[in-house]
C-alpha cells in the first residue's frame, strides 16, 4: 500500500502518542520539525491550534527537551531539538516496556527526515544553573576536539559539584579538549589530570589574561557560559564557528609561547 504524505504524518503523530506525548504535543512537535523554527503564531497555525494553547504546548515540549527557545517576546522563537531527544524524557516506567523503546528507535529516523534544519544559523539562550548545565551537556555531542577559553576557578563557583563528573564523562566519550586559561593554582592543579581527562592546556599570565565567560568552540557551534549573568548561549553557525576556530589557533600559538616564557 502506498502511503500519502498526510497518512505518514498521521502515523508519525500516532507513534509519538504511543511513546508518551499527548496528541496536541505530537501535533505541535511535528509542525515545528517541519518548520525548523518559528514564532508561536506560525507554529500554532501549522498545528491548527489556537495561540494560547500553543504557548502551553511549547512550554511542555521545552520541559521535555524537544523544543528550545531563543530571544524574548515579542520576537521569541522556538526551534525543534533533535528527535534523538525523545528517549531522554520517557519515564522509567515506560522504558521497561520494550515495545515503546522499539517504537521510539523506529520513528527517530523518520522524524529526522521531517526535521527542517538545513544549515540555518541560530542562537539559543538558556538561563540559570539548569541552562548552564544544558550548554555543557551539548559539548558532549562534539565530534571533534573542543577548543576552549576557560578559568576553572569561575567554573567551580558557577556550577559547584558539576565538573568532576562532567570531565569524567567527556573523557569516557573520547572527546579531547584544548584549553587556554590563566596560570592559577587551580588551573595548575587541573593540568595535573590532563592525560586522564583528555585535555591539553596553555596557561598564560593571570595579570594580563583572564577568561570570563568561558567559550567552547566545537563542530558548527560556539558555546558561551556567562557565570556572572547565569546565562548559557549556543551559536550554531558553520561560518562563525570556523572563524572562531581560526582565531583560536592564533591564540593557542601565542598562549603556548607565553607559557614557555613564564
């Protein structure tokens, strides 16, 4: 039997309901996957629901990690997160049901084919401790060594208790990192674990160079963790990321020279 696009859409919607989304959540998520990103009005029209309901559903999908929010009203935009995030919100009770897990794995490739991401730049904002953790968790998706400007003193104050486990998980994933930072006691202590935590550092004079906020560059992304403002930002742009990588390589060469002289 040949399925029309509308039939396939309805089947995907039903599959999303079967793995735990409400029917409206499934409809809005599919609408946003198709659009890639949009305002609440654009998404609500696409999903055929009213604007007020759209806000509620988008907030619910955001809490499930399926939607990200950028900007402020009245120019706030919503973007669809990767369908691979579906497995993250499924409750432990549902996870025990193998059929649900199988269904999730089955529809993810289909949802990815719907997801209209192309090579479109976007900027995502995340606030508070949860937001800062979210941007660091995203660095664990890197497919290449991370380039970083950082000061461990600010990191441990900004997210107390988070980084020992984060460093371990990054190393376990085989994600190497190069970091430029000020020469402080904390950073020197961190450097002693460089081999175990898959890291290389270049420590420069603290009186001239400090790094607030932290910046990580990886794949097509630039991550910024602002400790003072409790704000995490991810810029997704191949052009911007590539430019930042070139600048970083210049900074790295100079940092290594300064490290030898200090």
